C-alpha cells in the first residue's frame, strides 16, 4: 500500500497520474491538493493543511494547522503518513510550480529516507527519487532521459550499466553536473548502484 499525497501544484494529465494509484492506497490531500480528488476519481482518506489554498469543508477526516508554521502542507502530509506506519510515498502536484516548493519537496524525499521510507515526486514529464547506498530503481518513463545528482552531500559514488554513458564507481560532485542526461540503452542490462552518498535521480520524458 502506498501513501499517495496530493499537493497543491498543477496536474494536467489526470489519466496518467491515475495509473500510479491502486486500490487500498492511503490518500492524503495536502490543502489545495484537495481539488485533484474529483478529476482523479478518488476519495480522500485524510486532509491536512492550513486552508490557505482550500476554503471548503473536506469530505473526509481532516486536521487544520496555522498558516505560520515550520512545515509545508506536503511535509505535514508526509509526517501523518509516517505516523500511520506507511513507508512508500507517491507525491503528485509537487513539481513544476513554485521553484522554492519544488526544492522543499526534494528535501522532503530526504526526510522520508531518514525515517526509513521511500518516495517519489511525479508529474506528467518527470519522476524524482532520492536513492542511497544499497538502493536501486528502474525507470518509469520508457525511452526518456534520467539524470543523477548528489543531494545532501558533497559527492556520491555510483555505478551504471545498460545506459548510454556507463560508469563504474564514478564520483559525482555537487559542484559539477556530470550526471545529467543519461538514458537506458539496454533494459535487460540496466543497473544503477549507489556506493557512497545520496543522489536525486530525475527521469524526464523524451520530447
């Protein structure tokens, strides 16, 4: 079971986003993310936020916070999901809007990892994950590009195979974007391993 968080950013392809939601997933609307429920055709298990971007009455259990707070609404939703014992998170509406909130959501992925959970930010063109030592993934977007950047550390050591630019225990530094724009060339041989540090892996749909 995933914890699906609907944040307040825009969603333009609800059919595509619906493919990530499965029966039994726990769905949290983070304030203005409540508006995505009807187009997605799903019900909300919990609403949380400060009501600065939603002014109605949620049709589910809800919790209101003051506008002046340390957590973003998305972080409030993440903390609630963790308290429910969930460890797999999918966040919609967390990319492509305000850049400061996008960066805040990258930090939210690190918060999830620090608390023993995993997550990804998803929109119509991009999937973002934070991976650490021992983690692996397979791209969601067939034929697209992916980039790897150190995050929360000065550098990270990675190996990649089955890609256009394979590397073996390559050190990536936070001050030089060496890991940008790679792509899978052999799905059967694809592998990415993180030997040291943490990396943001960003998949981008091919134009």
